[in-house]
């Protein structure tokens, strides 16, 4: 108990040096001492939302540490770091976990050797790089050194002995050199900010390995940084530094005249400073320093030797570092911290999901489980048959959130489906995944692509009542010279079958308007046969299913977007049918004079439609169906399921759903057919 109290007190002291506010201090204490939620519930006390966010962030970080421990430590530390930043809603959580980890490392000598190594590995993989990226140097160097001392004890001791003085001695040397240079610059009328730091042992070891050089050939064990207003002052300071101390030949780099590939600009020189000890001096403008510390060419990429990241993560890290700098300035001026209440701007543009083995998979926002499968490996995507998210079977189009664990269920053979390529199907959000599916089908022979394209197109055209429509008039719209070329485009997902159907409907509507130039009118009650005859040459606008003067026929239930035709009844106004409706065809054959041209007008709400689903019965099937309908923003009116007699486990589901238009119906049917176990979903 005493050890926990000591760690907590040390954590609070560290947070104090980081200008932490009262909420951060309270969150650190509550998370370390008590399980606050049950106590608050028992006392009927509501935890403030901002404090709740800080507590949730600490629990999220604990989940990341557990993943790191359970799955081999440093196998994928970069993925773990990104997952942590994606899960944390409030930046202040990061300062809490860094301070707590530093206090634990300071007390690690009390732990058994194996626990020390696990704690040090976690620190080196996660905490020290995070402190580095956020520019919290006072934590970064100590975290690195403490972890290094545990993981590489012999090397740590050897380098410490090679140094001609200890860290406190190097710090005194830096202060002495800094004072001398500040006096010289002031005498010459140059306004500058000067800072210094001794290189810590872990950083020295990394430099020795990188340069394959002994410690005597490293000239930046002690360093000063000088910031001035403009470029001419940079070179003026360089001249004064070389006049004050003897420069080391061959140790001068002009990154202002020749910037590094990542955009870094500065003057670097090494000199023999006070007491004849080497000293590195970096000189740059304040603008160059801001770009180096906060720009897209982030300094941490160079330091960690990592090219991974992406513009979105770079931008987010830069924003976090800027906020921390502003918080420090505010604390010095006695103002409120800009970190308070901040969380919305931390929205991540990527999703970080986990494999069963704990590897982190990076996906675009909106990425699905099928995108996840293709990101793991192309053949995993091709063989994907289903997926579990956090242990529950979900549709392939389910969108993932950071931190979810995904298990892909695969078949023995690669059998990607063509409807995965359709943009409206919702299976794939990543263009990279779609390219992989498209490449698979491009390898198939032309005859199979033609057949598949015809099947996909016929299925949608049959739903629209356009099965036998002439495709020639719409070829130019899709840059196809022949019908076969259009079918191949459909098969490869470059053209959606619903796009072809809509183009045909637009042509049909334009032809109707050309044939009947009279303005569209709303239905009025037929007062006599004469008035009915007078109005039947006009185009009738169906304004909505709640208009009793124009009723959608129950026999075929046409939806907005479908081809429709009207039949003028004696007492109920116009009954609206699909052109291939058997009831309409029978009535029209008896009294063709009552047939009216109609078109859809502005729609409100939706139309209830019957859908028949057939497939293999399994656990959670009905729940998956209703969840899918809800995800599409539709309403389930009724649901009835019954086993098929003699069907060997087959089931038939009758679904009544309210659908706004025909395009939404097509999407619903396609998504239903993608559910595991469902063989067909058809309009009932």
C-alpha cells in the first residue's frame, strides 16, 4: 500500500511540473485509489462529464497495456501507440499515463526482475515514443534511460563509465557555456533564445550504434540551441560562436542552404567549449524551429527511424504538441489551460482494429470487416465468408471502430463476390480493397465476365420492370461502345446495375414527356366519365401514398423510382401499379381506356413493402436481419419466420419494411443476400 501511495505522490508531482489542472490531478488520484463509478452510483452522485472522459481514457490505456503484455510485447509497438491515441478522447489522459509510468519506472527496482523487464519493455515501446512525439522532453529522456537501464543493464553501466562526468556535471557545464554565449550575443546586440541539454545515456547508445563510432567521436553529448529572428542573424551567431570557441573541423552542416529531405533547416556546428570539452551548437530562426517541432515533417519520424504515420496522424500529433506548448505558456502567465474541456477536435481519421493475435490493422474511417480482411492479406479477403467482431458474428458490411477485435472466417477457396464492388452495397469503403477485388475478376475470361454482368444487370432490371429494355440508347452514358462492353463494366463493378436501370428510366420518362407535353397535374376526383376522359391524356403526378386520390396498389406495391402506370377506378381515384403487375394487365385488357400515364412526384415518408427471405436457419439470423434494416435507417413493420417443410434446416422469413424509394429497396435486398446463411431476398 505504501508503494502505491509513493507512486501516486510522485505522479502528482510530475503532473505539477507539466502544469496539470485540478481535473487532471483529481482523475489521477481517483483512478489510482478507488473504483469511483460504483461509489458514485451508491451515493447517487453524478460524475462530471469531463472527469468521466479522463477516467475512461485511463481505462482505455490499460486495455492497450494488456494487449501489449498478452501478445509478445514489441511485435507491433507503432500500432499500439496509434490505437492508444485513437481511443483517448481527451489529450490530458496522455499526460496522466506518462507521469504514472515514469513514477512506476522510478520505483521499478522494488519489483522482481521479470516484472521489471515487462514494465521497461512497455515503457520503451509505448510511453517514451509518445512523450517524444508530444515534445515532453523532460519525461522522454528519463523514461528512455530508466527502461534502458533495466533492459540493457551491462551496456548502460559501460556507457555511464565512459562519460567523463555524470549527468549533473554535464548540466553544470551546459549552464556555464550558455551564460558565456548569452553574454557575447547581448554585447553584439543580437536578441536570441538559448537553451541547452546534455545527451542522455540511451540517446548516446543509439548514436554510437547508428554511426558505428566510439563515444569519443560523438560531438553532441552536450548541446546548445539558439533561436533568432531571421536568417542573417543565424550566420551572425555562427560567426560569434566560432570566435568564442574553437570549431571542430568537418563538424559543420548548413541545413539552411541545403535543407534535409524532410524540410528540416538549421545550422549545426561543433566546438571545443569550456574546459576543452566538445559542444554542439544548433542555430535556427524561430520559424524554422516551429516547423521542425510542429510541422508535417515531424522530428519524431527522423528520431524513431519510422516512415509510417500518414498526414492525418502527423497533423494530430502537431496539434497536440502545440496545445501542450500553449498550456505551458498559460501556466506561466497565470491563465486558464487551453486543454480544459477539449475532446471533439481529437476525432481520428483512421480506425485501428485488432486481429485475434493482437496485431493492429489500420483502416480508413468507415472501414468494414471486409476491408479488414483485405488489409490483413489479399487472399484472406478473397476467401472471406464471414466475420466475428468482439466474438459476435456480423455482416461483412459492418463498419468497425477503434479497439474492436476482428476474426475473419474463411473458406478453402477464393470466391470474391461481384456485388462487393458496387458502391451502394456498403461492403467496401477502401479503394485499395476494391482494386484487389477488381483485379481478381479482371483475371477471369471474358465469357465468364459477360455472363456475370448479364446476371447482375438482369436481376436489377427485373426489379424495375425493365428486363427486356433496349440497352443501346444508354451505352454512350457509360462510355461503352457495345452491350457486351457494358456488361463487362457491370461485372467488374465499374458501372452499377442500378445506374443502368436509372438511365433507362430517365430515357423512358423523357419519352413520355415528349409524347405528352401538357403540364403535370395532381389527381382530382373524377366527377363523371366525361371528366375522366378529359384527364386521361394528361400525365398524373403521384404526390404521396397518403393521398387517397392516387393510391399505390396493394397487389404489386410499386416504389418511387420504379416504372409505374395508372388505372382509373370508379370510386377510389387512380390505382398505381407496376407495368408487369398481373392484376393491372387483367384490368387493362378489359378496359384499356382507363389506363393513365403517371409519374412520381415529391415523396414523403416511405412505402411499406413485403420481402421474402429464404436461407439456412442459424442462431441470431433474425437479429442480424433487423439490425441490418435498422443500420439502413429503415423501419420494420412486421417479421414472421417459419421453417420450410422438408427443407433440412431451411427457413423462410416474411418481412414488411417501410422503404422510401426503389433504390433503397435494391440496396436492402443486396445487403440481406450478403448475410451469412441467406440464399435469396426477393420482393414478396
